[in-house]
């Protein structure tokens, strides 16, 4: 499967998508317009190895809910991601059996290399 989970209103996601120039083989899913399902999140989990790695601690709601002072486990991360799209670290790029999570320069560069192989 070749898929990119992103947020179309996010300038960082837009910049990364422009940089990656994904082919038509990639399915783009705007997670605000088309929320991720439990099945999709579980697929990401299988590739990532944890829900925490998919979780964005930079989300406004993370600060608003004062979650940094709580002890969160894997089920908390999963439920929070399913509860609100902003908790998913973006973008999430799935390239067959590889997953690239977030917007760090090294992650985007690795995704670009994998997408062009």
C-alpha cells in the first residue's frame, strides 16, 4: 500500500507534499475531511511498532488537556489519536512495508528516497 495521511490545512504538510511529489500510486487522505479508522491506525501501528511514535505531543490539545503531566500508555495514545485528528503526527507516509512519521528533515529525506526507488 502507498498512502499519505496529511492535513490539507497544514502548511508543513503542504510543503512536504510539494517536496515529495507523490505519484498517482499514492492515496492521499486528509485526516480532517476523512478521519482515520481504527483499522488504518492499527495498520500504522503494525509498521511503527507503537502508538506513541504516531502521537503528536505538539498538538494544541496536548497542551490544553495538560497531557504532559499524565502517565500515558499505548491505549491512551491510540484512543487520543482516534478521538481527534490533531493527535496524529503528520504526515504519515506508508510506502509498502515502510512507514515514515512526522516532518523532520531526515524523515522526509528518507521517505523521498524510498518513494523514488
